[in-house]
C-alpha cells in the first residue's frame, strides 16, 4: 500500500535596505513533528548593483541548505532514539 504525505516549506524573506542584507527563513511543516527551521543570509557589497532578486535567491538557497542539515540532525536523533546506538548520516 502506498501512502502519500504532503510536507510544506514556507520561506519568509526580509530585506534591510540600509544594511544591504537579506535574511530568509525556511520552515518545514509536517504532521508528525514540530516545524524545522533553516536560516540564510545574503549581503550586497557597496560596489554591487542593486538586484533584490539575487539577494532573495542566495538567502533562500542558504536557508534551504540549513534546513536540510537541520532535518538530517532531527533524523539522526530519531534513529538513535530507536536503535540506542550512535547514528551518522551525511547529505
């Protein structure tokens, strides 16, 4: 029997024009656990052109990468809880 689940990732992006920074938070929502959150930042150098989409993309990519590593940590802890042995997962 096949079971289908839907997990949702919500990405919130905040830009600080004065500091020339962008912050993204990627939050994974599932039915099984508390949300898992990843964070990412981007900074525009003074000599860079102002293209907000690039900061959004970079901060979001970093937040999603952080989320992936956070999820690996959660999974490792879950495995260890059931096996009572150290587990090591890699991306």
